[in-house]
């Protein structure tokens, strides 16, 4: 392109922008509607560019406060601190809790805190403070009874709505973590600021890319539709430009300049929309994820890319839309009206997309590698193919539609004359729906790899409450009775677990034997017992573990308490001989999904072994529909032992990374749905503005508002009228008689009786001049048909408007 031609294009663009901004009320309204439509899409694009940074900032704060892996085998010192994790759940919401006991003046301080809390006090997040002070937090207050002395800063929270607390304690010293079900107590001297990360699964990486493609395509479609608002009236202005001497290429670039002005104004409005929405993003929580407004900061490079891509797309879409339009000084002629839309290339896109996707169906983690570019390209072509097929489908369907009420005929006639506007209106929805279906199929295909059964049987028990090992029989029974007395608890089952070992000449040949301890009712949860009484011992078969060395008459040794890492041969283990009359029974899966092997013993069988270390666990069944019973059980458990981690059972378990990707999809889908709703509203307002003349004509002919919206009006009953001056005849003009519903409702006014003189007009019928000669219309180029207007699609000029009727 030469320099002179480039200057001409810039001049034409600037002239079009001037027309858009100085075209009076009509021009400003059209430009504002375009800017609003583009601005909504730009706001969503800016939010999309800012989302990765917001999630990265969230992860950085999580790493900074991370205490997993910080525990070390070290002696107490001036820079050490004991830390206990006391996470809990209230009303289905996770609460992060930590108990802190410093062992020196230089103990580490968690992020978001200025100092460590004193014993009996705590520092909480703002939302947890509000929850504890509200009437709905009364149950939680029993479980977190510490005095609030401060608030955790933003640097110590994942998001503004996170529930978290740090409490001071002076009872951690001397405690020990008994097993994985108990609260872990560790000694730390720093927060390591490192999170054990795993490389992201290739399938999840592909899923993330597909999500971005699916969510951004509807945005592009809506922006492309917004820059084409007011197309019919724009064509009339372009014809006027041709009349004053502009050539066809110049008029196209002037039209592109108008779209460019609307898109640039839309960039400004989109930035304002984004800044306003960012102030309230902290109040929104989607799939338990929320971020601070300051984290939603778009990347500079991506923001510049959006600022350049949107105006360029506006110019390109306008030039592409005018490729089949012949603009003449006396009208606008579209070359695409005489023949239907071509189908072959519209079918080619989805076929090629499916052709790229089908070879990848059997590829994956186990069956082989797949080509990410091929999968992404196939998905994009498939979605674009849906967008290309929709206009042809609408045109094919409406071509066969016929009569009906007034509203139906107006809608059908509009679609038959020009279905492009309607297709653009729903194209974004079609792409979003098609993308949602594709994502749902993709999620369904890979969900089995990341959402698996936990094995826990929630039909047999709903909660599990671990108990300490050093409990007396009376204390254990007392705690169990307290659980049974909780409103909503329908039953409890307590099972003990003890570890035994065989002893052979070679220490590597020693085998571990599991022993379940409980009454006969409890033992039936883990074994199929034919009959049982106190004092019986059973040997189980078919267990997953712990049954290799169990047999009648076998000599075993209880594991030494308190020293799990000690040499078992140097410890004073308690010997135990399995009774020879012990019966062999099949093992049964317990409510936690574990099929125990080894031994089943009633309390009377091990009553003499007082030094044996037994871990007790209580399974709790609750009344269905009671939403507070879980919190009541957690409160009772905390009151009995603050270091016991009771929890509810779950049928499934979900991989953390997959859950994060799904959460991001929910956020993006919610944003796209908001864009669809607002864009539909803006598009509808634009269509009403374009059709106001037609609707005004219907009002002038007496059509009811209900008929304009739905169907033809019912005939009006005849009413008596007071005598008055006779009516004047209506001159020839446009009449809705071609609309059957309107013609039936309002028949034409009859002409006066024939006579030599028409006293209403003041001259005889014979002296009335004849019809005016029909004006000649310039012949259109070969193969070109005049554009369809509200009066039909032939070359005849529109009839003159009728004067207002006098009463």
C-alpha cells in the first residue's frame, strides 16, 4: 500500500469517526449503543486477562503461610514454636485454624499478624469475626471459644471471605500426634514459603486451554455483532455519500471509521465497567473462590493486546460485512439477497473440526500421546462452524413460514427479508451453548480419573470420631454416651484397633497383624460373624492387609506404646497367643471403606492385656435432614478432646487440581452468562430503535399494543357515534391490508357514495386528475437486486406517506 493510499484510508476512517460523533442525536444514539455492546465484551476480556494474575497472587499468599513440611526434628530454642492444625467445618464451610505456642522470643510470626496471640486469645479473619458475633455463629463459638484480640491482614488470607484464625495456647508442650486422625503438633522455626507442587496433568492443561477458547469465543461474537448495530440506516447514509461524489471503496472505509469510533468509545466504557466491577469483586464468591480487588490487575501486555485487537476487529468485521453490498447513489443493493446462503463451506468447518478431534478420542494418559494443537484447532473449528451454520439454518427455516397474527407476520417477514441481524443476535448464545456441551462432554470423559469413590459408606455411618488411646474404659463409655445424647444422633459404634507383630529369626520376615476390638455388634461391622459372645476371638480372611500372620495358636506380640520408631526387639512387647478355638470368618468392609484382616477380639478376650495400646474410633449415625447435627457432634468432640479431628464421611473424593480447574470454569461461565444477558438487552434495544418507524405506522392505523407484541387483534364491536362532520377520504398511501390479521381487525374506510360532485373534496370525480406518471428508476447492474425494505423487495419506489387523519 502506497503512502498516498494509506493517507486516503486514514482520511476516510477519520471522516467516518466524525460522522459517528457529530451525527446528531441519531448518530450519538447509534454510537452509544455500539460502545455499550463493545464495552461489555471489553470488560470481560480485561477480567479474563487479570484472572491468571489474581490466582497467582492467591497462591503466593498461600505459600507464604504454608506450614506443611515446616516441622523438623529439632530441640526447643529461642526461634522455635509449637503449631497444631485445628481445621474444622461449620455449616459446610471450611475453617482454617492454628494453635500456636512460642518457645522463645524469636518465634516466627505468620503472615498477616503483627505479633503472636497470647494464650486464650486469637486473631481472626474479618468474616470469621462477623460470623462469631452473629446469632448464627453460636454453635461455632462453642468450638472456637478464644477471645478475639485482632484481625488477620490481607497478606495472611487467600481471599476476603476466608474463614481462618490463629489462637494462642500453653498446653501444646508434652502433647503428641497419635495418628493421622489426631491433630498433628509440630515444632517449626519458620514458614518455609514452599508448597509441594506437582507438574500439571497434560489432560488438565488441555482442559484449561479449551475452557479459555470456549469462554472467549462468545465474547468475540458479541463484539462483532455490536459493531454492526444500525446497519440498515448506515446503508442509507452510505447511499447519500455516493450521491455527493464518494466512490464505493471510500464509503466502505467511512463505514469502518464509524465502527472504529464506536469500538474506541467501547474500550473506554469497558475500562470503566471493569474498574467499577473490580471494586465489588471481593463481595462475590463462586464455587467457594473469591479474590481481593487489588489482585484483579490485568497484565499490561494483554491489556494492550485487547486495546489493539478490538478496534482492528471492528474495522475488519465492517469491511467483511460490506463485501457483498453494492452502494449506489439512489440506494443500497445487496448481492446476497437473490440466492440463498452457500452451505458447502459452512459444513466444511465442523467437518474438518471433527476430523481433527476423532483421531484423538482414544489418546490420553494411558493409550498414547495426543497433539494439543490438533485438539484445540478442532475445537475452535467446530465452534466456529456452529456460528457459520446458524444463519443458513435460520434462513432455511423462515423461508417456509407463513401466516399468523400481526406480531408473528411482522417477525417472519423481517426474518425473510433480512435474517442476518437475528442470526448475529443468537450466534453468541449458540457458541456458548455449543461450547458448554463440548466442555460437559470433556468433563464427563475425564471426571472418572479425578473424581473417584472414597470407599466410605455413608449409609452405615455419617461421621467418624477418633478417640485417644490412653482412655479408661469408663471414660470411653462416658464419651460414647455423650455422643448418643446429642440431638439428631441415632446411634454410635465404637471399634478399637491394636497392632501386633510376629517375631522370627530374621527381622525382615516379621509380619504385621491387625486386631479389631469391640463388642459383638461392633465386630459385625468388620466381619461376618455367625454367633458371638464376650470373650470370643475370630480370625478373618480376605482382608486387604494385616492378616498374614494371624492363625489359631499363633504367637504374636503387641507393639510397644510410645515408641513407634524404636527397635521392636529391644522393646518390652507383650506376648499374645491366638486361642486355638478361634473361628475363621470372612472379613467385611468397614464404614471407612477398609477391609481389615487379622483378628477380631471382644473386650473379654484382651481384658488381661492392660498394657496393650488400642486406638478407639466411634462411628456416628445421624438423623437425615438435620443440618445442625454435624456441628453439634463436632462441638461435643472438641469439648471432650480439643486435639481430636472428627469429620463427616464422604462418598467421593476429588483431586485438588481438578477441583480448581472446575472452579475456574464456574467463574468464567458465570461471567459469560452475565455478558449474554446484558448483550441481549442491548441488542433488543437497538432493534426496537431500528423498527420504531414501522411500529409507529402500526399505531397510526390503530393496532393495539398487544397485537404488535403477540398476535392480530380481535374485531372491535360497533359503537354508536355522535353526529359530526363527514370524514375526508384517505388519499392513496401505505396500508397494512397485506397483513391479514390487521385487515380483519380494521377494514378500510369506505369511499363516499358516487355522484357528480364530491362535496368533501370540492370537485367532481370526473374533473379529478388521473394517476401520476410512474418515475423511472435507474436499472441496477446485471445480477443485482435492490435491497429489501419495509415495503417489499421489488424495484418500485416506496409509496408516499399518508397525511394524518382528521377527526
